[in-house]
C-alpha cells in the first residue's frame, strides 16, 4: 500500500510536470509577449524552471516528488501508529485487576500502534517474571523503533542531493558562460548573462527543494520522538501495573 502510494505520487507529479512543459512550449510565443503583471505565480515559476534547463531541473523535481512521497507515507504511518496510551493502560489495568492476563493481551492485540505491540510482548512473558518482561519490551522496542524510522534515510538523501544538484547546475552554467566568452572573445554582460542565469536558477530550485523536505523531516522526527516517549512511559507503567496486581508469581 505504501509503495503504491509513493508510485502514484511519482507518476502524478511527472504527468503534471510533462503537461505543463508541453503547454509552455506550445504557448511560447504568446508568453514571451505577456506582461509580467499579467502572469500568475505558477506561470512565472514554470518559466523560470524551463529557463534553468528543464532536462536538468527535472532531476531536482524528481527529488522533490520522491521526497514528498516518503514524507507523506511516514506522516500517515505515524499518525496511525499514535495511540492513546492512558486509555490503553487503563483497559489493561482493569483486566489485570481481575487476574485476566489473556484479556489484557487481547486488548493490546486489538489496538493498533507500536506501543500496544510492545505491551503485548511484555504481557506474553509475564509468567517468566519481571526481568523477562523488561527484556522482551526492550528487544521488541528496538524492532518497533526501526520500523518507525524506516524511510528517513531516503528523505535525508533527497535533502542532501537536491542542493548538490543545484550547485552542479551552477557549475555547468558557469562553464557555459566561460565557453561563450572564449568563443566570442568578449566579456560583456550580454555574453555571460544566460549562463549565469541558469547557474542561479538551478541553485535556487535545489535549495527550495531541500528546505521543503527539511521541514517535513523535522516534523517526522519530532513525531517519532513523541511516539517513542509514549512507548517508554507505557512500558514502565506496565511493569508497575503488573507488580501491583500480583501478576508475577
């Protein structure tokens, strides 16, 4: 499901981008004569994108689309994984007070999220004593932590690659500018303006992509930290609840 979501976003982004590029070229003559005051922000952005070299800039766009796909997938997953731990612990305590360990396990089993899964593993090892419960919680907590952080490495990769691609475009644009100077034998601004413009545009787009993804990345990391803190609090509370209800014999 998650891979399908990412693929769908990628295909949708490429289709929208391709249609916009084709439309711009079809309307090229009219758009060059249009006054800046009559252009929408999207039209200006689209023109600047093409002026920066749409073939090279499309690579930066792919980084944005893939990065956003991973971000959206993580945000959806983490929101689903968020559990009301207070309510969950209250239901577990009610079952343990009546000596129904199996009922407490069923409560955890019917609740989605990593916190409920960890508590389930702890309850499953209740007959082996508190040390076994703590060991099971720590071991399974590491597994759940890895699942929560899955995909973050790819978001970090796109955050790093996007500005690098922009800087590469800067270098390529400057090389083109110097090639024109060598060919014409003149260093006038009109000769090097196009190359410098391409260089600056690629840098701007690369930095914009990195900034957008960085904002989502920080939100996701903060969300993960919140879930992990809830997991730790619930794990400690579980051992206390099991001890107070004489589950350990």
